[in-house]
């Protein structure tokens, strides 16, 4: 294994010089924390663009990342280095964005496998669109879209993100590929729009991970499509946008949560297929409607982070399917995930707002998850994939749905009242994740 030490030292030297130069400028010009941070963010991004030209070894880039993370740790925690480290860490908000930046660059380098277009476009968007949106939003924003405990997101900042992301995709594809002009325009529009929405729903610096990875996912799934398929995808995105805009009348969802629904809807269709939209759609259409909301629960607000806890496992499965191509093998696991989320959410509503007996509550919740998500998904499995999963896996799915109701009942046994909070959302997600892993283990044992 060859380690390209000269290239590693060159990149580290450039970044350290940039860090010192920005610190000198700060002393002379009195820069605020956000501007300093964004200056270094842009410098890092521009420097990362040359990685495919000076590195051929994944191990070398991985070592560079480890060294960079260690240096970041020193800059944040060693007293003698904190003055220079203030270029990155002198901001009021908590963020782990710099760590995600290093991780995302390494992942994109690995995934792109030397393809400079697939590497450069995600890094360009991360470098310029993110910084532009942050600075415009901070200095010129008038319309804040966030509610509750969501991170502030402005309409002005998001529009500028879209424009920069659009150009960061359009120009490289036009200049360095043979893709047609209409195809390039559609691809750039789809990526710019979706990544702007992803930036809008990100928080605590995770945009530095989400933006490049989802940009890469959209590139690899769209860049080789013919113009007719791209037109259809653009139409689908428009339809989802219209449907979610209509759903804005549902007061229980925040605006950012509705934005998240657009992203998840299109991402699900892109990575898995239009039939994969049915399980999450049934969850979100029926969780607050069967039974109808009572007055005493209408004060609850489902913000983006709570919605995120309900979709993150399903979206991750979509990503796994996109990488492995195992659509048939994963579909019922994917559907069972959403069935369990429906069971858990229904149990909570029935317990605290309808005051049902615990046995009745468990039975109704199970029936709702089975009837509205799992059974329709069995029909899809049969007619789309022409077959079912093996019997032990099927049994494991039924058991998991039943267990999700029993576990949430035990968790809530001594809780007298319930509020819609992020902590409860994470607790529900952990229940579903543990049961999804159980099902996956059973299926894996049957396949080996």
C-alpha cells in the first residue's frame, strides 16, 4: 500500500496557511465568527477539488482525513492553539460541521472512483452554495421558514442556495461531458431544487454530510437517463411539490417538515421506485386521521426533526437498495419499518388522547399497521417482484410488528401524559431500528 505523503503534506500546508491568513485578516478587519468560518469553509472546498488530480490512493485520502480530524481536535481543545482555532469555532451555535466536511470528502472520493465530475459537483455545491445561503440568510433574510425548535432557515438563503447549486451542476456537465443541453438543464434543476430543500431541513452542521452525499446520489441516478425519463422525473418532482403544498393546510406539520416530505418523496422514487412511496405515504396520511384528531391534540406540532425520526430508517434502506440493487429482498423489510412506525405512533395517540384500554390500544395499533401498510405491501411484493420472502423472514416481520406495540406499551406504562418531542421521536426510532435489525438478521441467516 503506497501512501502519497507529498500530496498529504501539500494539502495540510495549504489549509494551515489559509487558517493563519484568515486569522491575520480577522485581527486587521474584525471579522465576525460566521464570516471567518465560511471563508475557511470555501478555502477547504476549493482545496479539496484538486484531490482527484494529486491522489490515486483511497488509503492516502483516508490518512489525510484522520490527520485533519486530529488537527481540528487540537485547534478546538488545546489552549495554545485556540486563538487560531477560533477561525472555525468562534460561532454561537453548536455544530459538528467541520467533522462532517472531512468525512463527506473522503466518502465522495471513495464513491466517485476517480470520476472527476462525480467528485467535483458535490464538493462545488458544498463549498459555494452552502456558504452563499448562510451569508445571505444571516444578513438579508426577512422570511424565516422555521418553527418550533428547528434551525433558522430563510426563503432568501434557500433561493440563493438553489441558484448556486444549479450553476455548480450545470457548468461542469456542459463543459466536461457529452450530455445534451436539455438533459443537463433538467439534471441541474432537479439537483439544485432537491439539494436546496435538503439544506433547508439540515441541522447542527449535518448539511456538510447530507449535501455532498445526496448530490452524489442524484448525479449517479440521473446522469445516464435519457431525456424522456428526465422529463418524467421532473414532472414527478413537480407533482410531489404540488401535493405537499396542498398538505400545508395540515396545521400539525411545520413548513420545514413539509419540505422534508418533498425530499423524501422524490428520493424514495428515485432510489427505489414509485411503489416504494406507498408505505411512507400510508403512514403520514393515516397517522393523524384514523381516528380523527381531537381538539386536545391539535396543539402538537410535528417539526422536521420529529418527521426525520419516522423516515430516516426507511430512507437509509432506500440508499442501501440503490447501492446493492436488492429491491426484492429489502422491500418488505422497508415496508415493515413504516408499519411499525404507524403502530407506535397510533398507540401513543390512542393512549393519551383517546384513553383506550391498553389491550384494545395494542390490538387497534397492530391492526392499523398491518392493514394499512404491511398487507398492501405484500400485494406489491407479489405483483411487482413476483414472489414473497421466505417463511422465517415473513414470521419475523409479523412478530416485529406485534413487538413494536408491546414495547411501546411497556415504555409508556407509567407515563401519564404525552407531548410530541424529539426525545420521544428518537425513542420510537430506536424501537423500530432494533426490530428492523432483527428481521434483517433472520433474512441474512436464510440467505447464507
